[in-house]
């Protein structure tokens, strides 16, 4: 589920209404953190509010019975790094009902965090947001009419600047797959000339979709890598403006893992030079 993970993190980075629903306020900045001594030790999202509160959001698409233990380990290691306990939210985005516990208890232990199915969020409210990230995330939230929501999101994507369209459409296609609505998105996109051309672009479509449909792993991997590259490039341009040639060159032939690592640092870096230093 590497593709959904990247897409959702990028969308959440600019989803102000979603973050208010999750945390009760805005995240002032996102932190790039590698936690010591834990296998798979990077938290999904760690941010800091303007009041100095740490907020940890962990994304999960399947029910993992060991999730309370993982969250406790994350919590203690964040505390070790920052000397502060984070407010923790497990955000479940899977299709099946969420069954994971949100507590870890023992003779002298009572550890708790918030476990939330993303469908608890009001998708209609996210659709009304002026932030495109909120609009895209609405596809996973609670909706009255999924097809109508897709129509509104696609119309919103068509209205943004050209540089943002491919990134937002890529995110929408990936996240819609978690709700088995990718075909609905593609059908709606084909009705919008300005977006229909994007579907035929090598980054979004033919090789990746063919690989996915035929079960050809190589095609899936190449398509996912290209999608990750497109989303990261769009995020970089939104943050730093037009990328210089040397920065473009540094993105060439990067693996998905490497692209994800760079994307985690974008919101913290103060300049494009610092990002790649």
C-alpha cells in the first residue's frame, strides 16, 4: 500500500479542515523524524502546533492487533527525542470495519490514544473546504453520494493551476482505490477535456494501469514510482517554485522509498538547497 501512504500524507500536509477535525487545531509545521531502535521506526506524520504541542498521526489500512504496542513504542521514542509526549491519533483508512484497540493495559500500565476511522469525518464538510487536500481526502470520509463527491472533486482539480492538476488527480486516483472507486474517478475525468489528457500521460496511466490490471509487478512498480515522483515534484514546486535543473536531476531514478524520504522533509526544509544537502 505504498502508493496510498504517500498520496495521503501529501494530501494531509495541506488539509487544514481535516487537521482541525483530527486534532482540534492547525499543525504549525511538520517534523522529519527518524525514531531510534524500532524496526520500521519512522512515524507517518509528526507535527507541531503553534502552541508547541506535538501531534503524531499514524495511517493504517488494515486491522493490526499489535497496533497498541506500536503506538506505545512510537510515543516513548518521540518523548525520548523531544522530552514531550505527543497527542496520538491512529487514522484508519481501510474498507473493512475498524477492530483495533486504542489501549494497552497491564498491572502498572494504562496507555491510550485516539483510534479513528476516517469515515467519522464529514466528507461533505471537506468538499466545501477551500483546500484541495481536504477535497481529495473527502473521497475516504463519510459521504452521502460517492459519485457526486467524485464529480465535485474532479471539478475542483480542473480549476486549479496546471502544475497542481496531475499531482491532485494522482492522489485522488490512488485514494479512490481504497474505496473501489478508481473507475468512477477515471470515468468522470474523461468528461473533462483539461484532465482527460492527463490520464493518457505516462505518469498516471497507461503503463501503471495496464500493470495493475494484468498483474505485471514490474509495470505496477514503475507506475507507482512515477506517481510518487510526480506528486513530489508538484509538492516541491508548490513550496519552492520552479525547480532548478540541478534539483530535477537529483530526482531522476530515485526509488519510491527515496522519494518518500524526500517528501517527508519538504515541509521542514527552509530552501531547496537545504532539502538536498
